[in-house]
């Protein structure tokens, strides 16, 4: 190691020039990473259940649905229907192959059915809402209605083209809001771009302001800024080389890299100032690098291992991308920081540090370490039986940006319509089983299932081809609406003799509860030759949650194992390596207890928070073990560095609260709590552990 340190000190100018040229070259040559709001990265491509459901859905069109919420400001039937025609025509001009459904679509076909002839649009809506197929198109309070656009193909420009149509002025129409996957993805992309800039700038401004406060030296700000920018460039290069786009998950790569590069810079700055008694600047520099290079490498490696576990064990493409880029970026950040920093430290020759307030906090924790340690050990024991009681919660609006227009439309659809949060059930005859039920009874079985779903408490609406709705045809005879639709029946495919039941709910969690608790019993008494399949986007989200839950245990285990090995290499003691895990486990135990006590639910990002924090928490543990057990030196300036890093981590992650996305906001404040508890553990429980280990060695 002395040879490496000697090279870093002697060749400091060369390494600095190479590093700076690399950064400048990167900024000038490589484009900024592209953004995406695409949600396909959460899909589980190998899930056979959803593959089959997608194939069945294709038999009924399988098209992308765009929901247009139209609020009229006129009660003239003629005026509003004419505007519906204009909207439909404009959409057809943009999307020639699209199918359009609206209350007007049924008006001419069922004109003889309407009893009301007062030419009021409100009267039309009231009567039309009694028709099964039209119920989904009319708000409960009759104040608005839907136009549904079904698309065969769509791309990133689709949302923009639709917006051009709906933003036009139409007589008798007040507003038109759009809700679809393409609109959601376009909105996510826009807010991801905004969040990356906003959060990164806020973190950078706070960090540089904090550095200015504790060092009162503009050169310290320059030193920190250079190291941070080098690390960010490394992350940008990885996005470019790997061909990844910044998405709703990998948005975290940039602020996390920024935060961790700041931590290493702070350790080196504080260490250099605290060794100012060494007159020879090169000897002073060698001493600082010797104190920090090994623990910084080990802490970077363990943190990288925690993030890399996402790449190894998770089925979601986005989480895998996030894990891979972050793990590589953190290791590059370590090498770049220790390549660039020596020249800047030598050149700027920092001398002063304002540490009084933070040192007083350190003294308090050292004095009360026994009390805190006992409390944390009890907390760990209490949390163990509570882990299995934590629950995932699936929310259909989890990725909708807050205060966005599309979220308002989403909430309006949930509140005013028969919901688009649905479970689709497919009923057919098995191919490889002798026909015992017959085609006629397939209809009866579908009808029986429809009635069963209608009786469920949480169901708001059920649609299937077994419903009977009689109206007068053009020739004056009474016919059933669903029989009259023939090939246009959205709930029956005659070629495959396949029925579809659409069961709608108010909340996403109701679908998951039904699938986990009552769906099997609901289908248990069906004949052997009947095959029932079901699908829902909500169940796909739940499958992603289950995947995250499964991979979480593997990620935590692998991360803990790597941390254990690193501690073992540092301390050369099995007991020390084991005990050193306690200060890292205690903060996570605190969160487990907090979630249980307050009845909080876990989502995709809060689930991976535990692994992220475990990887970050060990940073201080490594530095303490290296300083006190390997170098056999007192804590010294390390206490100040640890507390300062804790402030940076806490505020840095709290700034995630400015994100447009609720999961990232939750990740921010949960992480901040974990780091607050974590630094208290390092200053109390870790000191208690070190004392026990040293006493045993002395004996």
C-alpha cells in the first residue's frame, strides 16, 4: 500500500491533469443521458400468467386505451353531440386505424330506445347511463362523459398528437382531460427531467454551502465541487456506454453518486487539516491518504456490493439497471477521488476547521453510549418478529407525478366513473379435455360467475356478455343489446368461444385482496372442462412488488455477507466482524418497528431503501474499525467527519422530498431517518462494540 500512496503523492499533478482532461472531454463529446417515462421496465417478461393473459386480451383487440374526460358547459344535446363528432373526426385524422367509443356512438343505433325527447344533454346522459355499455362512459354525477380512443400502435409522439386535438376549442365543451399509459409515460419523462435537475442542484447548493460554513474557505468549495463533478461525469459515461436511459428508478443514480462523492471529499479535507502539525506537505498528504484510502475503498466496495445485488437478484429491468450503474459509478468515484484529490489538497493547503458544535454532540454520545447501546440492542430483538408482518401496498397512482394534470384526471376517473381499476376474467372450454359442459352451459357458467362478482362488497361494477338489455331495433323488434353487437361484442369472441368478464374496483388493493383471499373459492366448483384465466395491470404491479420482496431478502443477505467479509479482512476477527454488523442493522430495525407501529405499507422503492441504507451505513463502521483496531489510533477528527457526513446524508436524502413522485419522496425521508439513527449507532453502539472487542483482546 505504501507504494500506491507514494505514486499518488509523487504523480499527483499527472493524475489531476488526466482526470480533468477526462471530465472536460466527457462533457464536450458525450451527450447528456436520455430520459424515458416508459413503464415497461417494471414488467416481468418471464411471467407465464401474464403472457397468457396478454394473448387472450389480443383476442378482444388488445389495444392501448386513451380515456378522454369531457366536461360540457352546454346542456344542448345537438351542440354537444356535434362537438363529439368534431373531436372524433379530429382524432380519426390523426389516427386513421383507431377505434373511438363515446355516448354518441350508440345514439343513432338506439335512438328509438330513448324515451326523453327534450333535446337536453343532461337528459340524454341520465337515460344513457342505464345502458350497460354506456355506464362506463358516463360519470356518476352526470357532469361529464368519456370518449375512449383505442390505438393499435403508439409511440412517444402519441400523447402530443392527442393533446393537440383535445386542446382545441369546441362549442359546448368546457374541458377535456386525457388519461392513458402514453400520457402517463410522457408526464413521467417530463417530471424525471425536472427532478434530476432540481434535486441535484439543491443537493449541490446545500453541500457547497455546508462546506463553506465549516471550512470558511472558498478553495474548500472548489475542491469539493471538482470531486463531485468528476464523479457525476463517471455516472453519465456509464449511462452512455450501457445504453441506458434515465427513468423513474435510475433517476436516483445521480444524487446518490453526488452524495457519496461528497462523503469521501469531506473525509480527506478534514483529515488534511487535522494533520497540519506535519510541516512537510508531502508527508502530510501521505499520512492523510494512508488514513483514508483503505477504509474508503472497503466502504465503497461494500456499498457497491449492496447496489450490485439489485442487478443480480431483481427481475425488474429498471431496478437491475439502477443497481448496475450505481455499483460501478461508486467504485469509479473512489478511484477518481483519490486520483484527483491529492493535487488539490497539496495546492490549496487547507488549515482551518470550525468544529465546536459538532464536537460537543460527539462528546454527548460518547458519554451516553451504554444507554443508547442497550436501547438499540433491544430494538433489534423487537424488530425480528415484526418483519414478516410488514405488508406491500399496491396503489394504481403510485407513479403519477403529484400536482400534475394527469393525476387530477386519474383521480377524477376513480371518483366519478365505474373505475378503470379492473380485473379481467376469461372463461373458455379447455382444449385437451372432453366437452362435458357443452357450449350452452358455458354461457350459463359465465353468467353465474358474473353474478358472483356482482355480490362482492368491494366491486363497483361488472360487465359481461351475459347481461340482458332489451331495446327496439330499426325494424321495431326488441333485441338484446349484446346479441345485436355480434363481432363488435367486447365481452365475447365467437371464433374462440371465449367470454370475458370485466370486474371493476375502486382501489387497486381490493383486486389483490380478492386474488389472495377469495378468488380460488369463487372458482372452486366449476366443471373440470372449464378454464378460467384472469389478468390485471394491478396484479402485474403486485407481481413486481412480490419480486422486489423476494429479491430484497437475497440483496440484504448478500450485502450483509460482503460487509461481514470486509470487516473480517480489516479486523481479522470473526467476533469483531459479526459485532460490527449491529450498528448497521439497528437503524433498519428502527424503521421496521416504525412501519409496524404506524401501520405503514411498503412499496417498490421503500423496499429497496433497506438495501441502499445498509450499503451506505457501513461507511462509518469501516472507518471506525480501521482507525481504532487497525491503526490503533483514537477517533480524533473522525468523529467530526462522521457527524458532518451524517448531516450531508440526512439533508441530501431529505431533499428527495422535492421529487414529483411519492415513492421517491418516501425513500427520501425514510433514508433520512435511517441515517439519523445510523450516526447515533456509530457514535454509541459501535463505540460500545469496539470497547468490548479491545477488552477481550487485552485479556
